[in-house]
C-alpha cells in the first residue's frame, strides 16, 4: 500500500479501517489493536491473538538437556542449548 488512505471520524469518535488494510492485517470483528500517538501521528497495530502466540511457541525448539551433578552437559547431545548458552 503506497498511497495514504483517508477516512472520517464519526460523531462517536469511531473511524472505519479501510478494507484493504483490514485484509492485509487479517483484522476481523473482535480483533484487538493498539494505538500510539507520537509526533502528531497515530500508529495502529494489530495485537497478537492466543493462536498467534501458540503458533510462535510451536516454532521454539525443544531439546532434552542432561545436566550432571557438577552442572555440566554434553554440547554434542544438546546443540541448541549449547548455542543458547554460548550466544544467548
């Protein structure tokens, strides 16, 4: 969307989000958005849904890490954990 879209504020202070923007952000009835006012401009962002978070969590690697009594682990058996320990 290159061009700015315009709308009008209703008597109740409501503004209709243009259909092309609703479609691009997959906004549906009941979708939650946040508003931020900065330097005379309003930014509207779609807030993530529970399903968005669930899909994000599915992407996190799961790895069993065996840690011995001295707090050591085998980096070859737990490469993702080792990467996280070394690189953060």
